[in-house]
């Protein structure tokens, strides 16, 4: 399996805005755009109140720019 095969397989089950990134060790990270709510249901990540989330970082930027340089 290669990265294209993985993307194709995931496209069948994930929303169209999913992305695959690499961490600094080369491990693949799949960003789904979902989060788990208090009831255990998957909901759109943007559908919650940011101020209620202690882990929310308004300055967070994905590593996409750095990955382009590495590949």
C-alpha cells in the first residue's frame, strides 16, 4: 500500500475535507475534521464553542507548510 492507496480508501469513509500529514518522525496523522462529544458521538470539529475547550489554541496552524519542504 502506498499513500495514494490510503487516501483512496479513506475517501470512501471520511468527509472530503480530511487530510493526511506527517509528524516530525514521519508517522502519518489523519485529520478527519471530527471530534468526539461528551456523548461519544463524532461531530464536526468546528461545531463547538471554542471558549469552553481548555485545549483550544486560536494560534494553531497545521504543519502543511513544513511538510511541503520535506517531501
